[in-house]
């Protein structure tokens, strides 16, 4: 694993808050030469520390008004004896456009997904008609988000 130092962490912290910052902006904020900042960012990209850059979207402005976390318990063997892979099931679930995130977790739940839906009917339809019908899904518990903290 590549080692990074305190200045690298400062660069990462600034980029996580605002990925649109220029190298010059970062250079000024951490008082380091522009070329050094540029080289450090490139090195972190090459080493996979920085995996990419993304936009944070205001879903409500797109008419997507419901967010929810769904905890999923996996049935590892079907009635026919077929073995279910937790990783493959999470990957299949993640393919649905309503699913933003899918994580394999330890504890009483096997997979947690984050969903964004336009309304409660779309959320309900996904859980009842798609998710619960997937082979390997034993049961689900849905947590509707009331508000998100920035």
C-alpha cells in the first residue's frame, strides 16, 4: 500500500470537499508549489488512492424525493439447493438504476443498499416487485431517510 503523508491528506481533504478546485487553488491553500501538488495528485490517482471524481446531485431538484436504505438478509441456499453468492447478489441489485450504493456488511444484515426514488410508490414497487422476488433475498428491512445532513 502506498504511503501518503500529512500534505497528501490535506490535498485529499480539499478535493473531497470540492473536486472542482484547481491545482493552483490547492497550492495556495496548503502553501505548496503548484508542480508538487500536481505531482502528488497524479501519484495518488496512479496508485488508486483517488479513484475518480464525481458530481453531487440535488436529487429533489430532479424530482427524486425519496431516499432509503434497505437492509437485506441473504438466503445462501435456495430450496433447490443452489448456492447463492452474496457478492454476485449485491452486484445484481446494484445494476438497478434506483440503487445508488450496495455494500456487503457484517452483522445481522448481509447487504445494505441506498435507493433514490421519485416517490413512495416507486420505492414500494422496487422493493415488493423486484428486490423481494430476487433469488437469494431472504428478507428486507427498509429505512426511509427523513433528512440528510450536509
